[in-house]
């Protein structure tokens, strides 16, 4: 364990009052059922295009039977049980059953390739796997020889084959039999579960090298639920729309908040259905990664790009920005600005709000940096975006902007019970109940990250402002140094550019060891299609659109605008438009849509090198 470096500035408190915490997640669930048995817990898509509602009491029956089934299959406390599935109700039920059996959930993204899936399961010592369907089962079959600890696969969809591959219903049936023999099977397991027992094993997304398994004990999730409740932002009358991957801690922390607060969650992991579902569900809050907010921003701007509509749009946002500035300063809007804002809302902002269902009180952004300009744009439209910060190693949330104290470009103040600090080199340190206990089986990595006195070295660089809000500059390892000795923070530049150029889906700044900064960008599919249709290029193949002069000119103008906002050594001297967008399937994005820089350099190395020809 390394010594704590000199702390330059600290913020937060470990002595803040929190609501009472349960001893474990299983107890959180049973307590919520006892308080809210007849209230709605979840909504899920049904087979005929509508939505089905599930109460907490109905959920309890399935969770307890499944948990008892795990016990009947020999699962012991803290045994690792994996889930390989997209975001759906069965993922949540499986996770709650694992918690009620006092076992530990190991999360696996459904897009994970067979060899990486096998590595995670082997490293975790997984004994049982909940597999979504035959596709996930096929990965296991491909690697079965290298999974000595795996005894059973449970299919969420499909029929089982013997004891090695069981159906969901077969496990529930085994659970019912076990409960008939001992009705206290599950409650006894929950009662014996302690705050320091392993609850979840989440593997880092692995932007470089093999992923590391962060061991998150029960206290991480009970604390997250309690500290989110302490924010006093949510009540049991709220409705959440949940689409985030539940294998990621961002999705998992939202489930902890639901158990603590008791709000309703509509669950549908199909990203292409978000726009369709929001007006139907009409949520009051939703969490998302920045890419979703960027797409909303780009789509609205694209629809108001020219003519009279553009003039009304620009006028409305000018009014919205002026009104937002006055609110932040605590000033009255005044009669004239108030009337103008009412007109702007009726003509423009109400239509944007309706896209999100018309009832949104808060949007929450996390997992990567959100452009301050995009966050301010939403605020001007009367939609509050609360940007927060967390890591796999901190159970998903350690800081959040609060309404009335929002600092755009920051990730807000630490949550109650958490401290954050900056070291002399700018690295952000975190201490609090949500910090992992170790990287599984990796003492060297644990000693590097876990410092003395309970501090975690996050690997992120940033500052703490005079109000105690934290601003993240970049990943420490992603800070790049040009051959001229100048440091550049790529993520900040990339976030700025996305606010300027809605046509672009992804951008990666390149400068490490190079004589100047360059960038590769990919076009957003929807934005590019809209641009093509409005510029007489509808017949051009999407793969060829990147080479069109009109497209290149738009991107070039955006980089010129960006460069006017940067220090001269940060300016982008060259850029290339990639022939396709970056994807999770091709390994260039993590499931939380972060760019894997090494993979992009590997896949598009020749394009990158072409920008430096003659400059070596």
C-alpha cells in the first residue's frame, strides 16, 4: 500500500448524516418490499408493444424463489454468480436473487467476446452463470474447457438441457421446493450477510490490457442508496427510465437508489427505442452517458438549421440563456424576460421537453465528460442536467452537481460521507464507503491504487474549485505530451468539439510524441443522413459520405471554431474523417461508449500516420 501524497486541496466530509443503512443489498430489497408491497416497482415492454407493470410484492415472489433455487444448487455466501445479459428485468431479478442468496454478482457485458468472457469468469471463479440466450450460451460452450469452476448455466430465454444448462423456470421450481422444506432459506441467508461481504465483482472496461476485477462489498451499495436519498432529489413518486448497461456500475448504482427511495423504474435496454419510449413512459428523471445528450442536441439543432425556424430557435435560446444566467445569480427574471421566456417555451422549449416525455425534472450525466456548452444548452431549454463522477472502483458515484449549485465543466461536490482531494500532481483521490476493497487476485494493482488511510488514487487529473466542486481534466494516462514538450488533455478538447459539430459522432485527439495535435472523427449516422438529405447527397453511400467536399468543409469549419478557443499548442492542425463510425462491436468503444484509444490507433493507424507525413 503506497503512502498518501501531499494533499493540495480536499472537499467533502466523512461525518455527514445519512439515512439508516441496511446491512446488505438483500436486506434493502426485503425492507423495500415490506414498505411498498402493493406499489409499482417496474415497467417492462410486453409482447404486444405496450408495457407491463410489476409491483414490489410480485417481484418478491420471483426473487425469493430464484434465490432459494440458487441455494438449492449449492451456491454459498460470497460465491460468484455471473450475469451475461442486456438490460432487462430478468437481469435485475437475477441480481436481486444473488444478493438474497448472499452470493456475489459478477457482471459481464453481453457484447463481450468469448475469450474475454472466459477470462472474467475464470478470474472470478464463477460457479453459475445467468445467460440471456443461446448466443451467450454459445460463448460459454466455446470456452467450457477453460472454465473449471463453472457448474451451471441458467438461461433467461430458452429451455435447459440437464443439470448443466437449466431454464429460468427450472431454477424457480427448485427454489419453491427448497422453500417448502425450509421457509426461512432466503431470510436466513440475508440475515447472515454482512456489510464487508463481497456483493459485486465488476471488471474494468479494459481500454488498455486485460480488465481488473473490482471487489465491491455490500457496504458500497447500501451506502450509495443512503447517500443518494440524502440528496433529497427523488421520491417514491418519481419514474425513472433505465436503459444503461447494468454490467456497468452507473446502471447498478441506480438500482441501489431505487431500493432505498422506492421510485418506479421503466426498463428497456434497447438504445434504438429510447426516442420511442420516452413519450410513452414520461419519466421524471433519466441517467445517460454524454453521447445521448449529444445526439438530442444535434437532432434539435439539425431540425432548426435554416430559415425562419432557425431565427425563432436562436431567439428562444438567447432568451433561455439570459434567463438561466439570472436564475444562477439568484436574480428575478423581471416582467419582460419572464414573458419572453414563456413565449420561447411555448414555441421551442416545450417541443424539446416533449421529446423527453414532458415531465423530466432532472437528467443525470456520467461515465465521461459532458461538454459544458451542451449542459448549458439544456438548461436554457429548462431541462436540468446534473453531471456526476464515479469509477468502477468507487461503485459508480462519488460526486454530483446539485440544483442551484451547478458548475458546468465540473462534476459537482462529493456525496455526503465521501471525501475528495487533489495530490500535488493534480490526481484526484477519493475516500469513503463506496471505495472497493481490492482488485481481485491482483495485489500489485491494488497496492498502486489503494493508498494509506483509505484513499483511492483514481487515475484522473483535475482541480477543486473554491466552492468544493471537482473538475476533471482527463485521465492521467491519457494526458499526452507533444514532441515539443507541451501537455494536452484530449478529453476536454473532444468534449468541446462535439458541442460545435453535431455532424460528428466520435472524435479522438492524437498528440502523444507527435509534433502537433491532430484528430480523427467519425460521422454520426443520423446526423450524416440528415445532412445528406438536405444537401442533395441522399444517394451517396454512407461509407463514401465522409469523402464529400461539403461534409469535409463543415468539419473543417468546426475545427477552425474549436481552435479559436484553444491554446496554440492544443490546436488541431490536421484531421481525417473515418469511413465509418466507431462501434462497441468492433472493439473501438467500451459498452459505456468511451473511445478505446489504442484500438482506434490499431484499426486506423495508416490514416493517423498520413497526417504526419513530412513532419517526422
